[in-house]
């Protein structure tokens, strides 16, 4: 009964999100494997402490198991909450043109990108792990092409890059107050605290310094990796090898679009954030 009730809440609140005329929502847009769970994990730790639930954090193979003691984690699942004044961070993996709500252009939007060879290979590993197909820890060029054809991986990355590039260019041209902020995963890893502080200010989450510092300390990558098994999909397993032709085809197909959008990334915000 509880599950059915939550499902109904999900449907009703999703309809409300897509059909509502409300503007200025908080929106996080990410490529697969580009920092989605890292972002939500940081916010969940801060939110848990803010609500007095403590700061315990754990990691599991297919994601970060953020805060068991929170009934409603601080991400899109918080639509279950009855509190209409709750700040919600909506999330999408879609290119701009595929996001349905027309008011998307008024959202306070953060866009995460990742270097395509790293990102696509990591995503390919996740797909393989999730499919539970027997895998001998080596992916040939032919196997990758089959995987790409089935899941449209390269097309997905390219359409994402080009779509959000156009949005950023247009917003800059017209000096729009709704210009999206673009960050590369490698930038975020180097400046996690600056990134979290930026999100806190942009989205008005009102986390304090103690909460932010705790999130950063707990999300040290070396510590997280110790909690994961060899079957993890959170990090590309080093025992998995890829044919050199795979790197070449990804680079050939995606490098140009990635470099274009990366030039528009807001790295200076993180470097100069105090």
C-alpha cells in the first residue's frame, strides 16, 4: 500500500512539474557518468545534517547509498514530500531540445559534461554490468559497435553536447539571466568544495560551512573506493580492457563537439570561488 501511495505521488507530482506554469525551478542536467551521483551525494549529506539526521554516508556498487535515515533524499525523489515549500532539484539526462516543460528556459540550470572517451567507456561498463551478461573483461571493437548501436551511446553524447552548446551560446548572446552553468567532471573533482558552495548559493539551499565540509571529507574518492566490491559500476574497473579502435572511434565522433562545449564551461567560477 505504501509503495502504491508513493507511486501515485510520483505520477501526480511529475504531471504537476511538466504542466505547471511555475518558473525558476532548480535543474541539474547531466550526461551518464558525469557527476550525477557525486552531486546528489554531497547535497544529501548536507541536507541530512540540516534536518538533524546525522551525516552517515555509504556507497554501494551501483550508486551512492545516501543516507538510509532519510525517507526522502534531496533529489528528484523528494517530490514525494507534501511540503510544497521544499526546494527541489530536478534532474535530467536529456539534451535541451528533449526536455518537455516549456519553462525549462527559466530554470536555474547546471549542466555537467565529461570527456567522451572516459565517459562513454565508463557508461559502456555500466551497461554491461547492469545487463548481467557474462563478460570476459575485454571489449572488442565489434562488441562495442553492437553495444553502441543498441543503446545509441555516441549519438546520445553528441546530441547532448551540441544541444546545450547552442543554449549556452544563445544565452550569452542575449545576456540572459537564465544562462546555464556548465562544468566538466574533471573540474568538479579538483574543486569539489567550490562546486558544492556554488550549488548551495545558486539554489539557495542554506547549508552551513560545517555541513559542506563534512560532505567533502566523506566524499574522498579513495575512501569511497574502499567500500565498493570488484563488481562496482561507479568506477571503471581497471581490469576491463578496451580495443584501441574504441578510443579512436569515440574520439573521432565526439571530440569536436566536446571541445566546443568545454570552451564554454564555467571553470573560472570554481577556480575563483571563495
